[in-house]
C-alpha cells in the first residue's frame, strides 16, 4: 500500500478500522494516527481514494516507516 507525504510533511496512509471498514489516516509531527476520512468498505476503495487525492494535491510518495 502506498503512503504519501504532503508539502508540510504530513504522511497519509490507509488502515483497517475494524468491522470490515478502512480509513485514511494522517500522521504529523504533533499528532499520530489522526483519521481523515472513513468508512471505506474495502482496502482497495480507500487506496484508490488516497491515490486520487495524492494526484490532485501533488503529494509525493513517502518512504514506509520501519
């Protein structure tokens, strides 16, 4: 799954919420795991929405945290 970083350094990614739902989350230096959008009923739908937002706003691909 792709992660994206905006111009301010916030990282956006998808995560499983539970009960067959997925959400788009954002991590910043001040706050970790802030939910931005939900629910999506498949990981693919959430990833497609995140990919579309990244293209629309010019976000770059982020390196996954180890």
